[in-house]
């Protein structure tokens, strides 16, 4: 998911010749030229890949006359909204 153009010749050279540190295999050997590798690492970490976007939460609507409804009407209305919410999840 990372592409380098031909004009990035120094970055391509540095990344291709980078060596791992003998004591820390997850890190680069800092004795060599590693500035371009650090730049690539910081660029990738600044924009991490997001695989799953959060889903939009359903909008729950209430009737205009909530205060004039009976208890049974409110329960029926809540049940309809719950079913809509479960369908969207």
C-alpha cells in the first residue's frame, strides 16, 4: 500500500540498504544512513490505514405529541424504534 516514484531515488536506495539492529530486531541499525527510512515511517504513522469505518448511528425519532400519548402508545413507539435500530446494526 506504499508506492515510491522514480524521483525518490535516495529514499529507495536507503530503504533497500537498511539493516536491522542486532540487539533490537524491530529497529534499524542507527550506524547507517536511516533518515529517509525514518521519514517514511513517520509519514505512514501519521496516516494509519483504517479498514472499517464506524457505522452511522440510527436517528431515533419521537412523535410530536409524546406528552399526550398513553403508556401503550409509548411502548409501541419504542418497540418500533428498537427494531429499526437492530436492523441498522
